C-alpha cells in the first residue's frame, strides 16, 4: 500500500494516498452539495446526499488513516464525526419508512 504509483513534483501518489485524497474530495464535496441545495431552496437545507457524502468520505479517509498512514489522531478525528453521519442516515431512513407506512388521510385516519 506504500509503493509509489507516481511522483508529481512534491507529491508521491501511493494507493493509500489515492484513497485518502478521494475520501477528502468526497467529504469536501458535501459542502458544495449543501450550498447548492440551500441556494436552490432559498433556505438552509441539508440534503441526504450531504450525509451520504459524509459517510463515504469518512470511510475512505478512515481507511487511509488506518492502513495508509497508521495515524491515531487521524483515526479519532475521522471516526467520531463519521458516527454522527451514520446516525443521521439511519434516522432519516427510519423516519422515511415511518412516513411511508402512515399517510395522512389514509384508512387508519378515518
């Protein structure tokens, strides 16, 4: 995982760094998604894609810190916020399922 794939002047690319950079790119992209959704809706909006990008970016960044870097500070810094993102995804999915099964005006409301 530490074998160099390419040397770009001051940056040496290894498989671990590519995973870490991809994770950072996904984690950063979530802010652009949130900005676009807020601008489109003309109010502060956090779309589900924000949380999906948070989880996927965190997983890749965590993999980098575990196997590519072996950095305990990076592991802790990434793992705990990732748990919040995972919680938010599951909370949304749980609430979405509850909203689909009970619809206002349905047979149980009559």
